[in-house]
């Protein structure tokens, strides 16, 4: 006897029927809760003799047609597939003529009741994505096996279609998989391949599995915008006790021949939990061969020896970048042909209208308030610091600043925290290309009653001397202007060598190499950091080799040249500390500027600190999920290897980072240490690079504003400068156009906004929720940043999460 309970919305029906099935078993049950997401229909069979037909008898008062209750059109005859979907697994009929309002007998012919096993054919559909890497496609034979929570396995499926070229680069192929009749939820997949074919290498991005035994869930348009992101999928959110019709296995690796890869769903686990530890170890050994360190110049950072194919630009990115560069060169080529020399500043200004557009600073570059604003919201806002006393080598006295600090004495201004200083002593003695002379200046600033950062004194060399005067706003306007130009020229060298190229591009290159060498693609920290490494090795290899090379842009358009920039980088790398430069808040605090009572208006601090905190919250959620006990940190040998190589000296095949938390022998000792380290890396690749990079055209583009190179020696006396004298100091036409083109190109964004990942790596529900919360928090922060800019005298947009990209890709 079957006893069937049917509930449709608020109406409950009771249906009883007698049926006799050949081979029916006592206690066999079919539960349609899985199909319709609520208790709907349960069937219990008894063990009865086989009959030639079976009958459903519907009893009770029915106010609606049964087909209406089941959501079936009255005009539509219910065919084989419809009934199979409605009645669940294993029941199929050729046709049901009609369903009536009241008591009805439906005769189902015995031959229409097929064996349950037949309905398990093509139960699953595999969506297999081959990577976009060079040589990612394969001619090898690839095999996949599914496994459920009870250890039941599907048949071994060969990913091959007749008369079709499978598994080619950047394609998604689909395959059907049969499974046993009692197969449950997919919890694991096994992947293996042979070495057949001319090109047997294969990079698998992901394998997604659709359960055809269950209906497809509706997906909103918002959730289908990106081919590569599946964050919107309900299957990544629902509780593990619920039914799901999609399973996700992000493989993200080269699948080696004759290795049996086994992945749990979401393919994320610590090494101590991996079911195929040896395969994981061998994969890392192969990556260590592909990702090798090299130190090109003694004292410099570790870089990639040879760019792996995985790290090359995608074709789309490469051609977009090349097209942009060609366009910029074309716009300036006409000027090169038609203009022989800049005759005046007005002549120079006209160039921008005819080509790449006017940087906004052109209208204010002479102003003292703007010179002060450059220190707190320019491309290098990490130099200025609170001054508690005047350095002994800075020849500033009470008389020097008289009438420049309102009604205060110098001692009073220092006591009230109104004096700030920029000291570029790190530049002292740097030898430049062609023996160019580079300043190593000190500059003093006063925070006035309007909270404006006003320059009050500049000394262009470190040592007091008769030929090293202190310039002030009381000097002749052009004399003071030239002193500011030489200060900015010196700071520009610091900016490019350290704040921009050194502390973001080059320092993070070693981190990327180290991560690939020591953390498996299945490691949660690899998946967490990977979106922020996109194209970094490629831009450093292909881009910096043209910018920072003999005869390149730095050599021709920066005072220091390649010779000087390497010297400055070596000095800076020795000073970089994780505990200071690695943490935004600590770095600002070390300069005495974290307190808003001291410096109320500091756009870089006000925007960077909350952005850093949002990144840290995201990292914290993911890290604490996978390391819910400190023992998991201690037992993670990949994590220990990773830290060990991060701190290992560069001349010993390491990255050489200083002050990374943890123990030299034991590695990281707390979960907080892991969180801080990962946050430092992600923030450097995103907000750190964004702050130093994306307003380069706005600062460097109009050369007098922030000159990368000046063509005369440092002035040794306070003399008058005519406009003709100033034009002689500035770079020539060819240099100026090169500066314009390169800084315009560098100011373009290469990857998507922070949190909008080009490739999704974390698929587990906690990781997906963390990513969604991350995006929401970034949206809120973006709104708050835009509100702050409404009240600012000069907008600072570069820490807006809408502007900050995921990675260093330009």
C-alpha cells in the first residue's frame, strides 16, 4: 500500500492508492522534498506480487484540478519527463491522459514503469573549463570519477567527444556522467590523465557539476554577469543539509600525467587535510622549478628568473595596453614634428590642450598651499612627518621663519605640534647618470589656523654651507619657485625608486614567487591572495625592463637614471620593515601623523586607514575559518615553508623581508600573525600601489609641477630667475612628451576594482560570504570617500575603492 501525503500551498490533500510493482521492496521510499524544496510527497511500498498494471486511486474532496495543484498547465499532457520530474527518481510513464477533480483511477501500463537504474544515466553534467594560459589545452586522455558522501563512486568518465576537439585553451566543455541508483551528493572528484597525444599538458581552471536529477534553480541577471565568477550562485550559499543542483571544484592548476588528483568540493584545504598529500608535494616541486629567484643586481630584491607561461598577459589585456600606448604616442607625434622648443610656460601649456589633456594642477602649481597639499595627498604622501625639533643640519632659526608662522614663535609652534618636516637624507650622495646633481633636501612646513600645510623653509642639501642657502617664501617669487621645483624633483626620485616601484612592484614580486613555490593552489591562503597577484610578474618582466634599463625611460627622464635608482632602491630595501611600512596605520603612526588632533586634514591617512581595515576584516574572516585553532597553524607545513622563505636572505634564495612576525624555527605562532601578514600583502598590492601610481599624470604630466628631471645643477645662491631661466631648467621637448605619455599610460587602470575579482578562487560558503561582505563594505567605504571629497579643497580620489584595483598590473 502507498500512503501519499500531498501539500500544495495551504491546501493539504490526502491521496491513497494501491499499486503492485515487480520487485518492489518493503521500506523503499521516495522523498520529493528534495525536488520541490518542501515536504510534498512521500511514497512507501509494500512487498506485493507483480501485476500487469498499477492503479492510483485519489480520494477526498479536491477543490482544484490535481494538475493545478502540481503547477502543470491544464492544456498540457503530462509526458514521460514531466512525471519523472514530479514523482522524483526512478518513476517514468509514457503518458497520463488526464487528471480529474475528484476520484479518479489512472491506469499505468506496466511497460511504462522503467527500471530506476535507467534514470540514473546522464544524472550529472560536467562543465570543464580549460585555462587561458599558453599551452593550456591538451590532447591527452583525461578521466573523471565522482564520489558521494558514502564513498559510492560513479563510473570513470573519459572527457572525450566523437569528432570534437576537446579541452582546448580557454574553452568550456560539457560531458554527461552516469551514477548508481543510490548515489547521493557529490563530495569528491578524482581526476587523472595520461601522456598521450602531441601536446599532453593540461591546465584545468575548474570543473562544475550539475545534478540533473534535480531542477535548475532560477538565477538572477545580477548573478550571471560574469562568466568567471559564481559568487551569486545559490549553491554556494545554501546549508549543507539542503539539496543543491550545482557542485564546484576550482582546480586552478596544471594536471600532471599519471597522478591521481582527488578534490573535495570547493578544492580548498590545508595540506594536513589533503587526501592526496604526495601529489600535492610533487606539484609544488614542479612549481619550484618554474618559479625561480634571481637577483639581477647585488643588494636588490629577488625577481623571477624566467616568466612562467601562467603569468603572461592575457591576449585581451596585452592588446588593450598596446592599443592605448599607440594612441598616446600618436597624439603626441604631431607635436614633436611641429614644435621645436618650448619658448615659454604658456607655450608649454598649449601642448596639453592639443594632446593628452590638462592636468588639473596647471592652475595651482605655483601656489604654496598646493606645494603643501602635495605632501599629504600627492603621489608620495609618506614622507612628511611631525617635527618636534629642528635638525642640527637644517639651518633654520627664529629669524628664518619670522612672519611665516602667524603669531607664534618657532619654539611655540614646535611645542603646539604645528611644524612638520620632509627630510630626504636617503638621497644624499646618490650618484646619478651622466653625473647629474641630485638634491637631498629638507623642507619645513607650518600648519596654519586654516589647517593649510604651508611651506616655510627649504634647504636643498643636507649639510649647512655658504653655498647651501635656506629658501623661504620671503624670497623673490621665482627664486622660491625654483627651490620648490628642485625639492619636488628630489622627492620624485624617492617616489619612483621606493614608494612606487621598490615598495610595491619589486618587493611584492618576491612575495608572489614565494607564494607559488610554497603554497598549493588548494591552500586557502593561496586562493585568498591569488586575485591580487594578477599580471604582477608580467608587468615587472615586460614593463619594468623597458622603463628601468639602460637607455630606458628612467635613464632618460629621471635625474637619477638607472644608476641612481638602483642605489636608492638598495638603501630603501634595507630600511623596509613589515612592522612599519607593512602596516598602513603603523607607518603613519611612526611619522607622528595618526592623531587627527595633530593633523586634522590628511587625505591619504583618512582614506587609506579605513580601506586597510576593510581588507583586514575580509582576511580575518577567511583565515579564522580555516585556522579555527592555533594547532592548525602549527601543523601547516606549507605555511611554515612560506614564512621561512619570505624572511630568508635574498642571497640565500629567499625574499629577504624584515620583521615578519613569528618564530624563526616554528614559523607563525598565532592566527593573528597570519592575518597581519596576508593583510600587508593584499593592501600593498592594492591600496599601496594605487596611492603611488594612479595620479602620476596629474602630478608628473605638467612637468614644472613635479619634475622627474631638471637640466641644471642645484642653485648655490639666492639669485633671480626669469621665465627664460626657468624654461632652461625644465626638460626639453622630447623628454617632456615621453614623460607625458608614460605617466598617462601608468595612470590607467589595468584590472578591475578591489573586490571585483577577475577570477574567483574561493568557492566555499564562508569564503563566498566573506567576498560578498567585502564588496558591500567597499561600496560603503566608496560612498564615504566620495562624501569626504565634497568638502575637500582638492579632491583625493585615489583611495576610493572604485579606483583602487585588485592588483599591480600597470
